[in-house]
C-alpha cells in the first residue's frame, strides 16, 4: 500500500512540475505549494485571455484533472 501511495505522490509531483514549467515558458509565475499552484493553474486555464496557447491548453487541463484524481486517491 505504501509503495502505491508513494508512486501516486511522485506522479502527482511530476505532473505539477510539468504544469509549472509550461506556465513558466509562457511568462506565468505560479505560487509555490501544490494546492495553491494547481488552483492558480486551473484559473489561468479557465481564463481565455491568458497567454497559454489553445494548442497546449487542452493537454494542461487533462494534467490538472489527473492531479485532482491522484489527490483523491491519496486521501
């Protein structure tokens, strides 16, 4: 059980770091902390005027959904 939880956590961390990197490429600084960071990214993705190109926006939304699912499994 512990290994499975650990794997979920490392996957979650990897996804969050990838999203932060994507945002950084487009000039967006995301606050530290997993919860606040994911919430900030979700707000950016919901804003049609943000600097995130539509081409990558869909993939980023999928990553946010995956992170949310992993958080639910963790608890």
